[in-house]
C-alpha cells in the first residue's frame, strides 16, 4: 500500500533534487508507481508512489529528446521543476553532489538501512566547491571517482541498457564509456551526453582510439583493425564500420566531444584533420 499523505503541499527544492537525481537514472519505461526506487523515494519524503511517479513524468515533458521522439511526459511541470532541470543539466556535478548526499541522508536512513560503503566513500571528502576548482586527480581517484555510479546508470538509461553499436543488452557486459575522458574534462565528468553505452570490446577499442564515432553518429573503425592479420578480428569490426549509432533516448552524444575524440583520440585522426 502506498504511503499516504493527504496534506497537499508544494514540492521543496530538496525533494525536487531527489526526484531529478532519480529521474536521470531511470529509463523512460520505468517511470511508474510500481518501480521500487520510486516507492523508496515516496516513503522517504512522505508522498504517494503515484505523486513521485507523476513528478518524474513531469520532468519527461521538459526533455527535448523524449518529446521530439513523439513520446510525452505529463504537462504539470512547475516553475521550480523547469528552473532546477535547467540548472542541473548545465551543472551535472552539482546534481551528483547534492543528490547523493540527500539520497544517503533521507532515502537510505528512512528505511533504516546502513549507508553502503561505496556511498560512504564517495561522500567522505566530496565538496562541490573544492571539486569545482582545486580537487586533484589523485584525490578524485582516492574517492573512487565521485558520481561514477550516477554516470553509469544515466548512460544505461539513455541507451535503454543496450550497446549503442552492437545491440548487446546484457548489463554485465556493458560499459558507460566517456567520450572525453574523466581526467581530461572536469566539466563533463558526469554529463550523460559525454557517454556512450558500449560492450566491453567496443569500449576498449573506443578508449584506445581504434574506433570513433563521427559527429553524424557514424561508427568509424581504424585501419589497423580493418586490415588486421586475424580474419576474425577483421570480420568482427568490419561488420560495424560505417554503422549508425543507436539513437539516445534523452541526451544525444555531444557533437563537440565526439569531434574531440575524432581529432585527438582516434588512431586515424588524419581523416578528421
């Protein structure tokens, strides 16, 4: 049975942050009142499951990729929803910072559950202002790359848990791959548009510059693989050379970041210079 609260009250900024933090980690098809994570959030903030599900669907109406694909959220997005949606989609690290702290303090505690070690580690020394300006890569590694869990789940949701090149749909075989690496671009570390969901082999090829994706979404494989001495290697990668990337459900891959990968990371970068 849903946790009932008959008092009609406005959503606070804190509650809206929690809802947004969850929204970006869930595929569009899981924005319903029966979702266990939606139910957990509803219990924590004293709202009904339906109320939280509706709030997430309100966010969907602000999502241009979702609305552009013919799908629709609900039309009840408030001024606060619109403001915070715009703020967080331009400052992903702030959403990760605030969302993870609030989730640990309000949602996990509301279920009398101990904070998982991974969350404790992430929260131990993460201060947004310090992170924004002075946190070193050594410190970031020490704290297990703050927000990597959020980034993975957001990219998984963005491609509906399917490799955007091969179509492989087993989560244990998929990697949320950064287009522009974590160490290179602080501002896009948590941005789902800086991510591609790739099978482990494709992730490795992409990371090593043996494959890239053009700004038009076309897969381009390095000649080293297309002319490899191993026929199995040649045939495997040739099957995807020139293939079109699967469309994202929310955030299309950022073309500026793809352009960077083409010109800087790709082994055959001369094709793009």
